[in-house]
C-alpha cells in the first residue's frame, strides 16, 4: 500500500504557499490547486483516480488532506472556496527554507496542541493510501461548500448593480434597520443606501452604505477613502464590495477606529443573508433564494 510521507506533504504545501505568496488577498481553491500542479507536478500515483472512486483524482485530495494541520495551526485560512496564507504562516514558510518536511511537522505540532482534549486521535505525519481515501470522503463537504458558493457568486454576478443594491437594502431591513433612501440609477454620489435605527430615521447613528457590484477586482484604499470623505462624524459607514477588499483597504479601515466602518465582502454578505433569511421579505428572497442541504459534519 502506498505511503504519503511528511516530506511529500511538505512539498505539496510548499507549492500552495508559493502560490499564495503572490496572492495576499487570497485565491480560489480551484486556482490554487491548478497552479500547485504546475509547480509540484503529481506523481503517477497521485495523478491516478481512487480505484473505488472513478473520476476522483488522488492529487487534489492529498493536498486538501494535508492542509488540515496548517488551518488548525493558523497558517492557512479557507473561506467558502478562497484560500489565504496568514502572515504567521508565510513567516514560518520563509524561515523553513528548503526543509519542507520540518516545516510540515512544525504545523502538525501546532495542530496537536489544538487537538489536546479532543476525542479523536492525533494526526500522523506519514499516512497511507487508506487514510487519504477515507479523508477523500471527508473533503467532499469542503468541495460541496466551494461549489455552492461558486453558484451563488455566479448568480449575484449576473444580477444588475441596482438589483444587487436592492438586495443589500433588503438585508438591512431584515436586520432591523429602516431603509430611508436607495440611490436611483444615475451618477454615483458616493452613497447608495441610507438607513436609520428608528422608523423615522431621526436618531443617531445614520447608516450610509456604499455598494460595489464589481466582481473582477477588489476595492482598494482610494475607494475606501472617497467613501469615508462623505461620512459625517456621527455616521456609521458600511462598505459592501462583491470583489472583496485589498489588504491595504482592510488595514485602512482598522486603523481608523474613530470611524465605524464595517467592510462586507461577498462571503460576509452571504453569511448575513443566511442568518437573517427568515426575516427577509418574500420579494427580496426571490432575488437570492436559498435552500439548506445537510451533510454529515466532518470531524
């Protein structure tokens, strides 16, 4: 029975981190896996399908299985199909140099720290094909989540910018805010939605929302500063960006603690939509209708 060694897993994860070094704002898992295969090509064994699962290639499953320790170590973050390397993870990767096996085992040591007190047995560095095949079933949930989010993203991307704006307004109402004004089609004045915390909108804070239906690129610092310029001292600003935010933009928002400025990317917007789905009006639900599907939770 073939064995997947700690060294090989380290080589594969080194490929993942080489890719993510070039994408500080994260990258879709499918693109990470495709690019890793160009840096660290699969062996004949890895390139083959599981005998009991035709069409299910070992290579991607082995990489997904090998990321578990890195996620638990806080070196890698996965959010609905996007993978990010954390600053701590990149620092550990740089320090490791060519000793990828020691780097992988260091991640596993941090994983075992997290695992203390858990009922399941610790992960082992060298695993055999049976372990990986069992893990292949468990990674199905991760891949299903990615596929579901990709479908939702495509649906929202096909939506007009003004419908997307109305969807955000519908979410605010479901969250208990009173939407006072939604920008009509026309030139962008810097604010797309105005909402209040009371029915008449006379109490502070006044909520001003900028909505960017721009999927192809992340919102940068200049967009954020332009929005901040239209906020009054007692306003709360919410910036919704379908394409996410650059690291610099997120840092800018954090550094202005006197300005209350939540940033919502598509994943955060979807989480809020799901959380408040029961209170969303029926006409707005039709804009993004969802149905839960239940999987056995992976351990």
